[in-house]
């Protein structure tokens, strides 16, 4: 088998799976579509492992398969597998379009997978669009309740803000293309360095870079591209909100790593811009989350803050910072999936869950209560869970480069966040269940809970192996692009 074919094998698996799902939407049931999706996820993970050590430049250098992209494909494959557990039978999706839901899910994952290997602007743009548009449709597929169509409002906001952010991004990229004459990231950033040297900074280059980051910052829900986040989380079905909250952020951080990783370590513009955005996101997200009562909306504002935390690693402009950011966002995917898994099981008919709905959860379902507790403690950065080690890595990378004020702001915001996370724990463990019924968990739910608990704890206790893999994968990026 050709080495290029082996390198592209995971993408081929997803494309074949999407084609099979398209055929199933023509007449098969949602159950068959889910089985096909689970099979696609399993074969995709196997294909990534089979091709893990492959390195290749494909499609005239626009698509690069390396250790960095393969590691992220493995993480997103595992995330895809767990997202399928969130929906169970998709009770909150209209019955006549549940098979289509799985098709759009697979297409969105295709876009994310392509994004990890894209090193050329047009390829990145196509991948971003392919990962975004299925999500817009999936938000709108939630069934109506009491004649209200809140999901449509959320989908429209998501789409309009997304299109606007992408338009701004394309406008900025046109500036960079005009300055450099290339759409290849390695060539573009090499030619861009003279415009970003201290004392000779080009305003056009600064504006172009700032606008170009808009699409990625939108996917991460970074302030001021955050406005869609709480409304989409609240209006989307529980399983869709869990997807939106997790995997797309991994794709955005991956592309941001390729962008920022090409900058000069002495560049004063990019780290300053990222530090300001990180501060605004952390402060805004945490302060507004303090007063939320809808759990999904609370997690939406929390997600804005966590996106700000992830940016802290990027201000270091070195592999230690990038590795810390990637480790953080990988851990965040696990933490938020665990939280949304509990939300989807507490909500029997797919309705949104308020804090009061979690009352007495430790008696109604001890496993779900424990999973939720571990998830929110990890999100708060409490040891021994992955959130603590991930934040420690971010702070260490930023402090090593002299960003003391940013470290102080991050620590203060982490302390603020503990308050609203403890509100969730208080409801689950210290409030009476009253007449709320017990929650019966099936085997799939128990399996997903235990797997997520083990992963969140293991990465907090022994994070070294994953950190080494991320650092090793980043070294291949550095050798390839610099």
C-alpha cells in the first residue's frame, strides 16, 4: 500500500462513512445510522493508530500529515466516539431527521480532521466551512416545545455570527496574501517577518493578522467573538451543545498553533494581542457565569473563560506554551463531555437543565453525581484532576516568558470560577431531592462515565505521557515549518 494512501487513510474512512450515512438517510432508521456512526468512529480510530507514524505532504503541499495532526485526529476520534454516547436515542431531535443528524455529525468531523493537516489558506478555509455548516444545521434540528422555536433563533445566531467572523477572517487573509504573495502558511510567515520586526512594524500586517485570527477565535468563543456561545448552548439539544462545546475548540486551537507557531519568538505584536484577548475572555466569562441558573448557559460562559485560559499558553511563543495549550484543550474536551453526558441523562425528555434540577442527584444516581462532581472540580482546576495540571502548565509557560500580570489575572479568574462550580456540587450533593425520581443508567452510560472519569483522573495524576506525545508532535511541526 502506498505511503501516501496510508497517511490519508483516516480521512478516507470518514469520507466513506459519510457516504454510507448519506445512503442510510434515504430510507433507513436512525438506529442503523447510529450503528454506522459508531462503526465509522471505531474504524477511524484504528486507521489513525495504523498510520500514526506516517509523514507526508499531499495535494501539492497544501495538506501535511505529521505527528501533530495524527495525535489530534486520535483525540477527535475518541471525542467523536463519546459524543455518540451523549445522544443515546436522540430524543430531543425530530424523529424524521435523526438519521440526517448522524450524517451532519460525520461531515463536521470530516472538516475538523482536514483542519488538523491543512497548512494552506484555501485548504484551511474549506475545512473551516465544512466543520461549521453541519453544526449550524444540527442546532436547528432540535424539536419544538410548546410552539416555541428557540432552536431556530440559536441556529440563526450561530450561523450569522459564524459567517460574519469568517468574512472578517477572509478579509484579513487577503491583506496577508497581498503582502506576501502566497497562500502557503510556511512561505507566508517567512515573508511576513520583515513587516513584524520591532521598529519596522507594518500597520497593514498587524491589521491583517488580527482580522485573520477572527475565524479561529470565533470557534474558540474568545471575547469579543463570544456572543453566540450561551444562546447556542441553551437553544441546541443537549447532545449538540456537548459537541459544539468540545471538539470544534480542539480544531481551532490546532490551527492557531500552526499560525502562531510560525511567528518569530521575538514578535511583540501577536503575544500582546493574545494576552489582551485572553484577559477579556477570562474576566467576562467567569463574571457572567456567576449569575446563571441554566446549566448549559453556565457552561457556555464558562467555555468563554476556558478559551481565554487556553490562549495563555500561546503568549509564550514556544513549544512549551503550545504543548500546554493543546494539553489543556484536550483535557477540556474530556471535562465538558463528562458534564454534558450527565446533563443529557438528568434531562429525561431533552429539556434544558437548571441548577435546581440537579437537586439530590447523589441519591437519584450516585454515578452521575460523582461524574458531574469530578467534571466541575476538574474544570475549576482542583487537583488531582487534569484541569489542575493543565492550568499549571499554562501558567508555567507564561511565567517563564515574563507574563507575570497575565498569570496573576488567570489565578484570580480561576478562584472566581470555583464559586459557580461549587454551586453545581451544592445542588447535586447538599440539596434534598424532594419528589424527583431516580435516574436509571444503562450500560452505555455507565461505560462512558467510567471511561471519562478514568481519563480525567489519569491525565491529572500522570500527565507526562500525553505531554511528551504533544511535545514530540510539535517538534515535527517546528522542523517542517521553520
